[in-house]
């Protein structure tokens, strides 16, 4: 006689006594059960865990319970074609303690179905051993690539301990490594900052992130000025508004006033002089973060831009590069952008099919990160599974890729003289073969005189001469013919 199945109440008691973290995640990604060991691992109460939605994202957020994001299993584990509930699927779960330190555990998911085989959620069993770092990814099939990238992202953010959003800078390229060092240095000081780079490289985003990360407890506002449409009058008006907000005592404000000068390289010359005049006032606490398509050196040497203003703006400079110069970052960068959007979308996505990433690596991204981000967002809306397939990519991307492939295909140069010479040789050779070497007959077939044919035969290359010799060994070019040519 078979042993009866244990009741849910018996299982709950068993899980409650377990030293291993155990929890349930519904198909809506809500934690519906967690045992005491799970609460101790997350350093929170069970009441705070229950009912909280966990998101498949390794990126930091401002949510008070973003520590639960690390508990979220990969969305692929929820798919109907996943292995049956009796076959566990591995992944790496993580939790963030009160000090902001991340710890990892090896975990396995089991699908839970109702009597009609409809998925109710996932049971997650964790190893009692806590890991200081995620396990090294195994070189397996491409289907595990999104989960590998997810783990790498979690480790990057745990090591950097960034509380600000710099998902556009994740990667292993030398540019990403150096740029993050420059960003960290910019955050740690209050110097004027100039961020340069091509359109779409995220300059404004970087400016706002760096400013918000500088002593966030001071909560100093960053006042934007769109320099492409700003003239001398607008600069005066904006500065007057700022002046009116200063203390009436005449003392210098304890905190500087920060301007975000967007596209400073497009500021009109008269407006440049006006702005520089305000910046040079020693009693006026005005500081700047500027963005520019031109580099600082290009601004300095430009005949349309004030050299003094260019030097004043660039106490610290961060230079962005096109996405095509950091292609090795694209897989991890794409995963980071996708996971950031998981915090805002109802449908959770795991990542990208391998063929999709290959298309991303092939594309030239003329609008850089902005275009990559827009493509991923639109593809996420089209996706009918947890992985973004190539068919999900928007029409704009598909057409641009096709045009790029046509434009970059190898061009065939045609030399008209050589082409016409080849055609003429082929026609003469054909006429010689059909006339069996009779030059008078061949000339008649070609519609030219015999002397003209002889002239061409002498000028053409040896292959045609050999064909002439093979076609007829008896028809010699007589001396009278050559006399006719002279």
C-alpha cells in the first residue's frame, strides 16, 4: 500500500523547521510563503516578505524592499514547457542584508500545479550554505546565457555597491572600466563637470545620476538649461530667477547652485559671454554640469565657442564613446536595460535568445544607447515568451539592419574599357570558332572588314590568339593583309 501524500499543513510545519530557506513565488511573482530561515537570511520579518512582488532584476532600485528582487527565479522557470515539477531547475538566489552586503545561495525551483495541471507557482528550496560570491557560470548552452548575464550583473552591483543607476556603464571593455572610475571620482567631489560624447550616449542621464549621488542628503536641485534654444536674454532671465532665490543678507549661499547645461556646444556666442560673466563672479555660488557632442579640445579650438568658457566648464571631463567602440559590452548592457524595465513592466522577461544578441552585435547603432534601449523596450512589448527572439525586434530595427547590410556589402568596381574589351574578345572568339578559323567569314559574321578583324586580333591578348591557332592551323595571315593595314 502506497504511503499517503503529506498534507499542506504537514509540509508547512516541515518547512518551518527547516534550516534551509524555503519560499513560494506565485505566477504573479508575489511571495506567498516564506519560512523563518528565509526571513533570517533576508534579515527581515516574514510579514514584510509575504505579498511582496519580487522582480527579476539585479539592478539597485529605490524601493524599500528591493532586496526581494534577488529571490525571484528566472521567468523561464514559469513557462509551460519547463520541466515537470518533479525535476528541479537550478538558479542562484541572493539577499541583501541591513549593511547592504549581498549573499548568494544555490537554489532549485519546483513547479506547483493544480488538479488541471495549471501552474500555480514555484516552490524554491535553497541550500543552507551561504556563498560570499555567486558561483562561476558553467559553459553550457545558449539557453542559459540570460541567467549567466543576470548573475554577472548581480555580482557587479554587489562589488560596486552603487546605490545609483549606472546600468548604461556595465561591461568589461576598457572604456567601461575607465569611465566608471571617472564617474566615481566625479561623485566624490563637487567640481564643475563636462560630459562629452555622440548623440544618444546617455550624457544627460550620467549628469543627473552623478549629481544625485553627490551628497544626496543635501538634496540640491539641478536646474536644466537647453542651450540649443537659449539666447542671451534667456540666460539673463534664468540667472535672475536664481538670484532672487538667494538669501537677502548678501552672504554666499552655503550650498552652490548647480546648472545642467544641455548641449553646451550649441549655445549662441552672445549667450556664452553672458553665462561666462556670471560664472566668473566670485561672490556668486554658481556651478555647472555640461553636456556636449564636441570634446573639450574641440570646444577650445572652435572659432564659434569661447575658449575661456570651455576651460571653465571642464574642470572634470568624462568622454563617452559610440556603442560600436564597446561592442563587447552589448550583451551585458542589453541584459541590464531589460532588467531595469522589469521593475516597471507587468510581464517579467529573462533575457535574449542567442540569435537576438548576435543581431545586436552586428548592428552599428547610429543612435547609440538610446536606440538600443528603445529597441529592447519595443521588443519586450512584442515578446510572447520570457526570451526576446529575433522576430520580436521592431520593424524599425529590422529595416535599419537590412539597409546597413546592403550599404556595407562589398562594392564591385567596373572598368568600362576592360569590360568592353572583354565583350569584344568574346564575340571575336565566337565568330572564329563558328567560321572554323576563316577570317573573311568571321569578319562577315561580325559585320566588319577583314583588315579591321586582323588589326583586333593583333591587339588582343594571347588567349584569343591561341584560340585562333586552335580553330584553324591552315588559314595564315598573308603578307598582303599586313600591307593593307600599313
